[in-house]
C-alpha cells in the first residue's frame, strides 16, 4: 500500500530537490572557478614570460639600432670631413662669411678708381657686434639667423675655411640622427628609419652642402627638430613646452631661408588633417604665432633681389625639372654651384619620381605615416615650382633651392613597397646612393680658384712703399667685383698694410701722377695686357706671378 502523502513528506521532497539543485550549481561553480584559475594562471605565466623576455630582447634590439645609427654617423663624418678644405671657398661662401662680420655692404661703398690710403678692415678682427648683422643685411634676400649663428661659431673657434665649413658638417651629421627619430615618430619601422638615415648620410648632395658655408644643412637640422616636435604632439598630446619648442623651431626656419615657407605650410596642413581637438588648435596656433613674429621682426627688411629668367636652361622645361628633383637628391654627383644641373637619364628620373610622388598615394590607407613626408616634399618643391611659373625662372635647376625636400625624399624611398619584390626597393636605392656617394668623395669637390696663391704673393712681395690695384674683371670663384676681391684676399692674406685702388675704368691723369710716388704698383687680375691697357694705358708690365694657376699678380711702371 502506497504510503499516504502528508504535508511533511511533500516538504521533504521539495527540500531534497532543492538540495540536489544546489549541489549541481555548486559543482558547476567549482568547475567554472577551476577554469578561471587555470586561465588566470596561464595568463599570469604568459605575462611573466612577456615581462621576463623583453628585458633581455628589447634592449638588445634597441642597442643594435643605436649601434647601426652611430656607425652611419661615423661613416657620414668620414665622407664629410674628407676633402673638407681641398678647394677654396666659392662666391656665395665668401659673401656669407662677409655678412657674418656685421659690416653690411660697407665694402661696396668704398670709392672706385681712387687711392685709398688706409684700407678698412673687412674681416672679423674688430668687427661690429653680432646684432649689427640684423640691420646690415641689405643686399641679399636671405634672413639673418644663419649669419648670426655663423658669427657665434667664428667667435668660439675661428674664421678659417676648415672651422667655418665644419659648422655645416656638424649640422649635417646631426640631421642623420634627427631623421631616424622623426621617421620612428612618424610610425616607420626601425629598418625604414635606418635606411632613411643612411640615405641622408651617403647622398652626394648632402656631402656637398655639408662642406659649404651655406645655411642648407642648418635648415634641414631645424626642420627635422620641428617635425619631431609636431609628431610628438600628434602621438602624445600637446604641452606648453612642446608648443614653445615648435614655435621657436618654426621661427628659426622662417628667419633662415625664405624657401622654408613651403615646409612650414606642410606642417600646418598636416596639423589640420591629422591632429584632433585641442592638439590641432594648439599646434596651428604655435605655427601661426611664429610666422607672425617672423613677419614683424624681418618684414621691414624684406626685399626682392630675385631676377627673372634666373637659372633658365634651354631645353629644360619645368615638368622635367620637377620630376628630376628626387633623382638629383639621391643619385647625382654633379653639384657644382657655379654650373646648372644636368639631369640624369629619363628612365632613372621617372623611376625615382614614381617612387616619391606616386607610390605613396596608393599606400596611404595602409601606411598613413607616409602622408607627413609626402606633404613635406610636395609643399617644398611646389613652392619653388610656383615661383618659377610666376617669375619665368627655373630655380628648380639649382639643386640648393630644393635641398630642403631631401629628408622627405629619403623617408619615402626607405618605405618598402607592397609585395616581396617591393621590400627590396629601399635596399636597391641605398646601394645606388652608396656607390654615388663614394664616387663623389673619390672625385672630390668641384675645382675652385686657389686664392691663397695670390694672397701669399701679396703678403710676401708687396712692401709698405707699394700700392695694390684690384681690377674689375678678376673673375675667380669668390670675386665678381673689386671690393669682394679685396675681402677674399684679406681673408687669406690678413689685414692690409698698404694703400689700395679699385680699378674699374681708366685712371685719371691726376691719380696716375699720385701713383708714381709709390715704389711699385701691383695689379691683381686675370689678363695683364687687357687689364693694364684698360686701366693704365701705356704702362709697362713686369714680374708676372702665378700664370700657371690663373692667379695673376704683376706690377707696372709708367711709360718712360
């Protein structure tokens, strides 16, 4: 007989069911807890492995990159210091050096065709204070910052050719390091950054301008500093220190060279496109403020000394010149400042132009870091292009006007193309640049007139009872007019202790009678016969020096 169901039995059955359900839930919770413990233990072990391995691996990889970078700087230094003073300075270097004295254009105010009994000092000895440089630059289109920095350098070291050219070499070596940092900040890999730095270290155009007293390597150095600061604002946000540093570097660019305006525009465009929120507003404000300060500080001194048709080369159209810029900044060894560029073959020009101008546009979706360098190149070369179009000139023919685009070119050429074959493209470019760089170093810089020969002759042969006449057509590198020739010879011969005369036309009878009171009248020129007949017709020529080197020095006597 079935036991009768009672309330107590029903309650007991409910309790048993609940107890079973609780045990099953407890078992499930235990299983889940065990799984969580296992996962936690596995994740902890993985974290421990991650934390334990990199301290040995990451520093090792970092030290490998740093070591390779230092090797690049060392090798780049060898290329730059080799043949640093093999040739004398050329015209623009002398002119830059003279402006750094703070004397303005006073040397060109000296009287012509008259005897100057006490020639003024035109060198750095007893030169005006450095702040006179700012108001003294009235006959050149370049802002004064580079000349001021050069003056500080000369005061610390000396005005010798080796010392003054060494400043440009140091800026160039610093740019190798800064390009590596900028490429990494932009998002490039270590290999890309190293290849870009290697191109900067080995490219012949970089070696050329690192051996000249010109502002181009300082421009690259300052531009890369500004790039690093801007990219740091993009990655990590802005701070007052970063904004002040960005404004100062932009101001330095604007006060060093007018063509930096294209690069400053690239920084502004990149800030608008890539930065967000307050970082965008802060970076743009710093750039605009720096440009306003530059306009107020240097605007009243701004003059246009450019010349229409300057650099015009028959048969060279502007599109060809634009395409040839990347090739000239990498695989080109002819950078003689006194000659216009001779572009390479069309296949080579087009191949490198495609890698720089076109390929990055198809890679921007996957490689957004390339936008920064593409804007760098486009704005800088575009500025020179539009100036040429507006003024009917071809400044693009002259490599030094587009050399500021170099860091962008090197960073893009160091970026591997898609595909297995594309990975090899940076290494092919690097091998070519290495060959061209070594070839340029072996050949040495372009020949320049050895001005030291005539300077030494003047120091040795000219006595206190003599007078030196400098003719107007003495066209060696560094002198187009007698006053600049006077500065050039003073640079090597030292202060003048004898009277001088700038002979640019036939000397009057009155001055000729005055000349007869001197023991000897020495003449500096390139053609004894034509120069003498032009300035002192009928006078006799004696004792020609330096005829084999075209550094001619002779003395003349009146017709008996």
